[in-house]
């Protein structure tokens, strides 16, 4: 965790912007997800665990679609 914070602060300067907190939150969630997913691998196959994780992630992201819809529709092919 300290390493991620050092890298984020080095890129953002002394101020802790919202992007830094997003990276720190993502790091914390990954730190919880990976050890717990190992427990699931004893019971289910890797493809089952990955599929359920992707479906759950998609469901949790659906409420945010209206906020980015206009940007997705008007995005250029390069984006």
C-alpha cells in the first residue's frame, strides 16, 4: 500500500487528488478480491470464477452508464 501511495503522490504532487484516491481504493479492493477468489477456486473452475466476477462487475457498473453515455456515443474511433 505504501508503494502505491508513493507512486500516486509522486505523479500528482503533494495534493491528493481524487484520482489518487481512486487508485488507492482499487488497490484495496484487489487486495481483498484475490485472496478470496483463491478460496472459490477450490470449489469452482477458473472460468466459472472469472465469469461470475465479470458478471457481478457488469451489474455493479450498470447504474453509472447514464453518466458516461453521451461520451461513449460521441467518442471517435481513435478513442
